[in-house]
C-alpha cells in the first residue's frame, strides 16, 4: 500500500484520530508513523481540526461502578466483588452504555470535521451584463459608449452584486431601481441600486422563474406603485 498518496494518508489519519480505526489496523498504522513523515503530518492536522471540538464537551466524573468494570476488564484474575456487582447497576451507570455514547459522539465529531475540512464545492457566480438602452441615463465619462452595469449572482441564487462599469449620471430627484423579469407576468422589484458603487441585493431564489433583469429610472426613493413607472435604461438577458 502506497502510504505516500495524500488521499490515503488523509483517510487513515482521519479514521485514526476520530477513533474509527481499530484493532490490528490501528496498531499497524501506529507502527508506520515513525517512518512516514506524511502520515505524522496528516495526524497532526486532524488533531488540530478535531481537538477544538472537545472544548464544548463538559467533563464527567465516572461512577465507582465504571472504574470497577474497567479494573475487571484489565485484570480479570483480580476482579473484586464490587466489579461483579457492576452488572447489577442501573443502566445509566453501566460501562457499555457510556462506551456506546462515546463512540456515537466520536463519529459525530468526525462527520462534522469532515464537513468542515471538505465543504461541498461552491457553485460559480452567474454574470449578467445590463447594457444601456436608448433611454439610458447618459454617456460614459469618456463619452465613447453608453454606460452599463454588471450583475454578479451567487451560484445558490441568494445574492447579487451590481456595479456600474462606467460613470452613470442620474439626476438628484431620480433613482435607479432593479427589476427581475419573468417570461410572463409583472416585473418584481429588487430594490434601488447605486449609480456610483456596488450594491448588494439579498433575496431568496433570485434565479427562479427569471428570464432577464432591467433597471428603470424612477422618482427618488423608487417606484411609488410597486411597478415600473419610468423608462428602462439598462437591461440584460439571463443565460444559465
């Protein structure tokens, strides 16, 4: 077995630190550690990941019956009467119960650590260019082309960032309002956006049932009726 493979070292180290690598496999792994720097490094990294999780676990004092049961298992020949009576203890004082609880806790901590160490891949953002229409708010600062906006939508469709690519001129008594456009039905307002800097829009399911986005020129504070009242100055098609 090639223990120099990073993915193998990671898996074995995770099982070793998490307590799921047991018996001969665990002893074999411990014998390999002195000769394999990569394995030792993987173990240290997993210890750093998992040990902070133990901080939230309150310390517990085992009952005398638990200690008696441990002594009986370690030294069967010297088992005392008190260890023999451990089997008659209430269920909450039995060693097997706490061993099972400990195993479940260890597996839960390992699952959490694996999730934190290997999060699901992040979906790339979706970029929509909102180009100026014939009613755009004005030319760019250079005067060579109409201004435009770029909208970057998170892969999960929950947030959007809009930003003007060039200078956008808006009169003081006017505002730019962003709308999502379904293939059929009325536009839905996504709020006002800045003409000079980035604007963050937070909504659930920004991409659901949407065909395009548009920006209209509205009175200061936005449309008073919940529907576009001014001209469409920027628009962009959504392509998934």
